[in-house]
C-alpha cells in the first residue's frame, strides 16, 4: 500500500491488503469521517491495487497505476455533482448519472471498475488536507493551479433517495469486477439501505493525532474487558476529568477515539480485538451526535460506559 497512507492508517491498509490477497474485498464500501481527502486517497489506492498489471508495489509505473495516479483511468470514475456528469443538474448526483454508471457496468472490461461517489466543490484555497493528498502521489479528477477540487461527504441532498434507489439492485447483486466506494462524514448521511449493503470503515482525521490520552490509561487499563460494574465509575471519571480541566465533551470523546485508533495499531494482528475496537469507535461517533443534540453529558458518558463495559 501507498507508504503515506500506510503510516497514517496502518489498520486500514493492513485490512485491505489482506482482503485483496484473500479476494474477499466487499463490492460496496463506505468510508466515513471528517477528512474526505484521506478517504478519497484510500479509495484511489484501492483502485490502483485492484488494477495494477504488476504486483501492486508502491512505486509501480505500469499503465494502470500511472493512469490512476493521474486520475484519468477510464475504469476508475469519480461520481459527484461536478464529475462525470451526463446532464445539467449542478447540485446533485442525478438519477441519470447513476444510470450512466450502471450502463457502463454492463460493458465487459479488462479492468476492475471502481466508482467513487462523493460530493465535491471547486475553490481557490489550498488546505493541509489538499497538500497531504497531493503528497500521496494521486491527483484530483479536475482543477489546476488556481482552481482546487475538493471532495465532500455525501448526504441525502446531493445523493437523493431516488438516485440511491436506482443503484440498490446493483448493490444487492454485485457484479464481479466492480467496486462501489461511498465517501461521507457520517453513515447517517446515507440511506440505511446503502449502509446495510456495504462494509463500513471509519477514517479518523489525522488532526486528532495531537490528543494526549494519558488520562485514559488508568480507566481503560483492562479494556476491552472492563467489568460492567465499573460502568458508573468510568462515566463519572470522564465527567470529572472534563469538568476539572475545563474541557469540552467533544474533546473527551475525540481523545477516546484517538486512544482506540492507537490501540488498533498495537493490536493489528489480532482481528477479534480490531473488530471490537472498530465497533466501539462507531459507538463514540454516536456519543458525539448525542452531545450535538444537547443530551446531558452525564447521560452520554453513562450510555457510552455501559456500552464499553462487559458483563
Ligand atoms: Zn502497477
């Protein structure tokens, strides 16, 4: 896998490396998190691995690898309101566009087709996310020195239920040699019918890498086997730490999420453990949403603590 992505997301690249080797990559994949450029880079790297004519090595210069890096491979398509349009709608991925995608699937191809669905915008400001993306060696589908293409998370406005429903059958009865990848900030921004037919991966924002998680070492000492009777203590501990240090609850939740992603790194070969952590990271996403909808912190911590402890 791409070295930069490997350093940033070792558990994801490790997972995909194994899935590709054992030929058990899901036909529909959802990446979610706040950094869509990272998601987009991982999607392109998967497309490259699936299409490489050699052994998929990082520095491969075969035609497929080159075209995918340059983002002009005919079988690797970015589908957004700005990319691969077939009609004049400027604010949504249209049903017509989806039908065009589905039509191309029926043409036989020597390539592995990868469709990357996202929202997108063009701006004239470069951000760190953009620079980091460029450093992976991949290129955006369009834009130039002045105009920068940015991927954004899908939501039900830009990928309507009509457009989503148009592809449900294809998600249900996958074609060999076709992979769908959806980029989004939150799973809840996609129709449940798409989520239930896909393999879902959280892609953490690398900015959360600045969190100091020393305060979590003691309460999470026996994780993932913290006994249920410790749940109330754990919730209280998190609340006290937040209040005593004058922190936002979102900071506490981000810290736990970061702590867990680090745990994945150190347990990378223990698939059972990795699965537990993936599941718990998803739960923290839920807790963050509860905080945003003004549910009391104590309630959120208790709900989380009960989920993370085992009877
Ligand atoms: Zn190659």
